[in-house]
C-alpha cells in the first residue's frame, strides 16, 4: 500500500510540474497578447475578434483528435500536444503579417487544446476517492505558480530591455519542458475507447461549459485589449497585473478546491457567476482606468472557481468516460468561444465596446440560472472502472 501511495504522489508531482511549465508558457501568451496585438500588429477590435475566433476553433477540432487517438496513453498524447504548442508559440516571434499570425495561432492553439482536458482527466484518475477537488486544486495551484514565475521572468526581462517577440520563444521552450515532464507520468493512464460521450444526464455540464466559454472568451479577447487600446496600458503594467492574479491563484486554488469538496459545486458556481456578472457590468460602465485595473484583477482571480464545473462532472461520469466527457464539455465551451469573439468584434465596431461587455454579463447571469439546477448533494458514479487505486496498483 505504501508503494501505491509513493507512485501516486510521484505521478501527481510530475503532473504538477507539467502544469507549472504550461502555466509559464500560457500566461506569457496571455500577458503579451494585448500589447502584441495593438503595438506590434496594429489590430482593430474586429481583427482581434476574428483572430480569437479562428484560434478557438481548435477547441472543437481537438475533440475529434482525441476521439481518433483514444486508447493511447494519456501522458504520451499530452507530450505530443505540448511539443506542438511550444513550437507554434515560438514561431509567433517571427510573424509580421496578419494572415500568418492567424495560421501560427491555430497551430499552437491546436496543441494546447488537445492538452486542456488531459491534466484534469489524469488528476481525477490519480486522486484518492473523495479527494478529487483537493487534487485538482493542487494541480491548478502549481499551474498558477508556474504562471507567476513566467510573468516575473517576463517582467524582469522587459525591465532590462528585452523586446516582446523573444518572450514568445521563452514561452515555447517552457511548453517543451512540460512535454518532457509528461513522459514521467505512468503510461497506464489511458484515455477512453474511441466513442463520443454525449449523455442526457450530462446536459447541464455541457450548458455550463457553453456559458463559461461565452463569458470567458469575451474577457480573454477584449478585456486586456480594452486596457491597451483605449487606455494605453503598458506591457510592464499588464505583466504586473497578471503577476498579482497568479500569486492570488497560487494561494487560493487549494482553498477553493477544499471549499468545493465541503459546500458543493452549486453554491460555489452561483457565487462565482454572480460576481462575474458584476465584473462585466463594470467593464461596460467604468471609465477610470485604475478602477478598471481592479475589475480586471478580480475578474481574473475568480477564474479558479470554474474548477467546480470539472469536479461536478467528475462525480457524475465513470472513470472510463471522463476524458471524452471533459473533451465534449470543452467542445461545448468552444462553440461559444468561436462565435463570441467574432460577434463581440462586430459589436465593438458598430455599437461600441460597452455592448461587447454587456453580452458577457448576460452569459454570466444565464450561468447563475444553470448553476442553480445542480443538486445540493451529488452521488458519485457507481460503475467506475478502473478505480484510481487500481490504476496505481498497475504501476
């Protein structure tokens, strides 16, 4: 039994290291994105929306890819996806034309989106019974730590005069390191057999993901862009804001995970989406940039509460369906994520940015109604195979 515990901890450790390295790479992309779009590429609001829409189509195609390669070892799939992510992200440093920017973004985004469901799936498989929220919180905490390290490194490098483009090469290198970490996770963790998992009883999970994709993509595509385009926020300031976000995430992820285990997904998500509704109203109505910095920080810090969507399906779906169910949820998320940047960009151009954020607040408000349908007490799936302990016993 001690050997099982030792292997479990070692596997989770490498998964956490991979999450940290991905966090390092991804937060650089997120932190640099608005300034790169405005200062390097001179994108309009509509062009920014179109770019995001193309990038997010990978969330849908990743489902088809995972179905085709289902049955393979998840750590190997993760490693290959992260190599693609890293190489594509590095190539951004050399792009100067909008159309090439779209193509390269689709390349790295495809690798990233194949990776997205895998840390949650592997984390749920490795977690002890009743500790799923704790383990997902642990993985997210390491991701936040890696993100904070990435932002700190980028901030220091910009202080000494490093330009924005070489930072994309640094981000790509971190993604390759994450791929290496995945090779040390047991290959016994395999994805489900190749079939699409769409069940009526998971309908609420799909709906929550749809609204989360709607709201989140408005934030990712336009919140930082608003601060740079309208208020002239510098790269150093954007990096500093994201450093604060990631440090808060490091200290809060485990606590939020324990909170979900204690009070349940329904209460956590109702609170989360209620707060998000207020934040998006703030983007639309507040004109003071320093107050907007505060809204941006709060909005970003509260992303951690969305892990309750994952723990919700983790309790409903049997282990042999988790990866594809998570992927189906991500696809539902990206149906909204593909359309909302394009819609938001058009609204920005013809009606003004305030209405772009108004549709984000509408998504958050609708999510409250959906979250209230989650039962107060959830009964975990009874026909789970294999059990997490059995997976570890095979190592």
